[in-house]
C-alpha cells in the first residue's frame, strides 16, 4: 500500500493539510493499492503564493538558463520512466505500450520546448516600435486523469520556456502518476517556487487556484462543462485562458480508401488509450457502397483485439479508469441499442473471462444516425459508431454537425482529395492516413472543443504576451 500525502510547494515535498483521503484502486483488479490525502484550499493558496514569489526572478531568467532547465527536466523525466510506467499501469490501467509511450512523451515534451525556445524571436520591430514577448505571469495548469503525466509535462514545458512560474493541479484520480512527475521535477533542481503541485478536488482546490488573483493564466485540459466553469471564474480578474476540451472526432473513409491500410488505423484512432482519449475517432463515416465490406472487416478486427491485463504486451485495451467510467460506457451502449443502432461487435457487460476489473467490451455500432446520443456525446470508452453516407459532401456535413471539433481523420489514396476534405472539416487538427500526432505542430480545438493551441512555438506563445515599447 502506498500513501501519497505530500504536496510539492516551493521546492520541497510538504505535508498535505487536507483531512480527506481517497483510495487508489487498480482498475484491472478493483483492489485498493494505496491512498492519497487530498489537498486543502490552504495548500492551494500556499502553492500560488510560492509561484508568485518565484515569478519576478524567473520571468527574467535568460533563454540559455531556461533551455538548461528544460534539458534537466527532460533528463529527470527519462530517469523516472520506469516509475511512471508502473504508476500509469497500476493507477490508470494503461496498457503497457500506451504507458511506455506516455513515459517517452513526458520526457520528449521538454526537449521539444527547448528546441522551440532556442530559435524564438522574443523581440521584434513592428512599425516604429519594439515588441517584446513577455511571460504572462503565474500560470495554473490543470490536467485530466486520462493523460496525467503527458498533460503535466507538455503544459509545464511550454510555461517554463516562456518564463512562467506554475501551479499544477492534476486530477484527484492520478496522485501516484502526479507524484512521479513531481519527483522528476524536484530532481531537475529548478529554483524553488517555479513549479508547485497540489493534488486535490477540482471543486475546491481547482476552483481556489483558478480564481486566485495572483494567477495570471489558466491552461486547462479536461471536459467542456468544467472548461466553461473555469472560463467563467477567470473573467473577474481577466486571466488569460487556454482550454483543451471534449472531442467527438469524425473519421472520414473516402470511397477510394485502401481498406487494408485504413481500417486498422481507423480502429486504432477509435480505441486508442482504451478509448479514453479526447482525440479518439469515434464516428466513422463510411460510403454506403463500401459499408458491408467495412463492417465485415471491423467485426473480425475487433474480435482479434485483446482486452485484459494491461501488463501483458499483447493487450490492446485495458480497463476503464474507474467504476464510474465503466458505468458511463455501459450507459451509452444501452442508449445505442435503445435508439436503434445495429450492434456489430461487443455490447453490454464485461468481456468473456473477465469477471473483475473495469473492463468493457470493445463495441462497434452500425446504422448510427448523427442525432443518436452515441454519435453526439463523448463516451470516453472503446465504442465506435459507424455512420453511412452517400457522398463526400454528406460526409463533411455530418462530420461538422457536432458541437465539438478537436481532431478529425481522413483516409484516402488520393492525396489532393484528402487535403481538400481536410480543409473543409471543422477541427483543430486533421490527420490524413495516420493516427500519430505531430507534436511540434499546434494542437487544440475549434467550437466547444476549446480555445488556444498547445505544443511547439504556438504552445509557448500561449504563455507570452506582446509588450510594445515606442520611443519618441
Ligand atoms: P474534468 O473536466 O472532470 O477535470 C479536469 C481537471 O479539472 C481535473 O484536474 C479536475 O480535478 C479539475 N477540475 C474540476 N473542476 C474544477 C474546477 N471547478 N476548477 C478547477 N479545476 C477543476 O475532466 P476529466 O474527467 O479529468 O478528463 C476527461 C475529459 O478531458 C474528457 O472530456 C476529455 O475529452 C478531456 N480531455 C481533453 C484533451 C484535449 O487536449 N482537448 C486531452 C485530454 C482530455
């Protein structure tokens, strides 16, 4: 049994003062593997105050100093890769390949930010003035449970590159993963107060940080309803806000697509991170003329997917993070059936042979209409909706008929046609014939999937503000 009862504030691990504990449950076994003490509002205020003390000096750290810090962070994250792998598997249920990707990515973020920083022009001449890109100030970084270390690292890397001291609020479901990241940060020897981490509930600790007058910038990743709360709370002190929110991505399979190549990718897009991914391509739009061969192939591909022990390297889909998430997925599978979608694979309940753990059956529905709940709402589990379309125009219209627009996918053998479709899709990112993201290019959503961009130079610019100096 592990106990997590320390915040990371002002360069030291200090006792959490909150009175409440939460159990850490291994979602693959439902066994309690640890517990965490939840931070209090006092802890949150202490963390913000430490960042406020650090900001004036850190805001003037040279580019070379900040690159040095990012390089140390990258090395320190790499040194924690095994510990992070273990935490991601045990606390979250991430299959080993995914957990390994997360560990590599968390380190890589710092290297990418150092590269973006090294060639960035912080000072330019505009008109007759000098424009200096200045750090926005103390920044609060909020991370969701489905991507704890990756979100903490990518936001922190951008904030450090820009010269912003930070307070990080990871999800209350991820104290172990957050603690491993905190250990790496501590080992990298940053000046005290530049990074502070408090693990507590969103409604009190998150709200305290998100409305604190000493915080200048909020960078939030999570659900759209919480993002709206955060944005409303930010307005009184006019905090700058970046929101990375809910997705309900469409995958367009164009008529000329090579199914051998496209369908494994489309299925990978739908079920990545056990389906608990904001960028999951959960609406597959298929030309009616190709529907029966697509469904036949999907049926056999899904049957071949291994669901189970996240430690087994052959596992494609691990458990859902919690009982609540398991129940949410069951609810949507029932809604799909009730609203008349056709079940192709999976369905309600656990997969055969798994009677413990929050495992769900990877599920594919066909004959889905875009007004059904399973097509409109983010399920956050391995549930794919296949929608028939009669033309490319209809595919674009259906894809865009969503309140969300995070990441879309296009599969086609005609590069020019795929690019034309990509330009018409309402999404922050469109991936063509691939599911791997480009981590140097801007990432973020349109419509209710968020505002602002992360990664690379634009991710750093989200923590900078232009200051104009005009002399007589
Ligand atoms: P969530 O919105 O419930 O919580 C996200 C974070 O905000 C957590 O740390 C939570 O404790 C905190 N929080 C909650 N209420 C708060 C408040 N009032 N003030 C401040 N902080 C508060 O999201 P979740 O369930 O942890 O994560 C899943 C969601 O995140 C999904 O909707 C998914 O699509 C989204 N997500 C988006 C992206 C993206 O890049 N767009 C990436 C990953 C996850």
